[in-house]
């Protein structure tokens, strides 16, 4: 039996998973240097910095492509009306003219869920990470945010037992057990109050590394009969 004292898990924050070695460019970086830097470091976007490291924008492959797209012809009138910002970059030659500003950034102390929401809403793959003073301290990617799903199943199970089973099913309801396989949590055993099932599902899903939650529970019935309140994954 594992008798190691349990320490409540603290949710990971961006600084736990970000890449601290960040490639960036200044406002005056020329077009060709930007392309060469992206190719050398195998990245699709670069933070643009000024001063001591304040992020003022981000230049991405999408910002550079209009120059090639219209290299052999002028944009149509319809394209001029629909894509004025992109077309303004056709004649740009430096990062300050090419970049998207203000930069979409995330604070180092933000949770991974917060960073994921920013990426989804702004449709970006990478975010510059800034400190309280707005200075660049790292970069976080979609892949970095997925690292929580590498947590061992037993570690996830211990946390679910501590954070969900112990507070929700004390005393007689402690017959509820937890299994975790490939990140999928399954609650098994007996439960008296079936109203706690959706509560347990929400709490378990908030544990980092949980892929899904399912139930294989029964409810004590009359004269030893058991009635299954729920089985399988909860919607």
C-alpha cells in the first residue's frame, strides 16, 4: 500500500511547460532575415521585441506570404476590399511593418486552460509568454499544453481519490473506487446519492491529464438488491 503522504496537486501554469529559449527579432529585422530565422529554428512565428524585451508584435508565415502571393500580379479590386491588412504587407520589408500587433500573449502565471482558450479564440498555434512587466520570458505551443496528458495513470488516480472521492463519498459511501486507464477515469462500486454522479464527473474532469470520465456504479436496494444508477461515460 502506498503510504506516502498526499500533497494536493497544484494545477500547472504556463511557466511549467513553456520553452524558455525563445528566438525573436527586432522591429528593424529585414524580410529575408525573418525567413532565414524561421527556417533555421523551424518555427512558424517570431515575437517582435523592442527595448529590453517588451513584446510589441508577432510576425508569422501568414504575414510573409502576401509578398509571394502577389509577386507576379496585382490584387483584384475585390481582394483589395476584402484583405486590406494583408495587402498592406506586400510592400513591407521589415518586421515592424509585417508584424501583427498588438501581440497575442499569455502571462507566465496563467493556467494551461487559460492559455488553451486564448489559442482557440485567437486561432494561433504559439503564444509569447510575458512576465508581470510585459517582458518576454518564453513561448508556449499547443504541444506544450498537451504535456499534462503524459501524467501516469496512477498519479491521476491518486489525485481523483483525494480531490473527488474523499470529499464526495465519505463514510458509508467510501465503497466508491477509482480506476484510470490511458487517462480515462472510471468510478466503480456503490453509491447512495446518485445526484453526486454529475458532480463527480465535473470534478474529475478538472484534474489535469484526465481524458474522459465513466461510471460503473450500483445503488444499494431493498433486501440486498442493487440498482445501477449509471454506467458508461457521462454526457
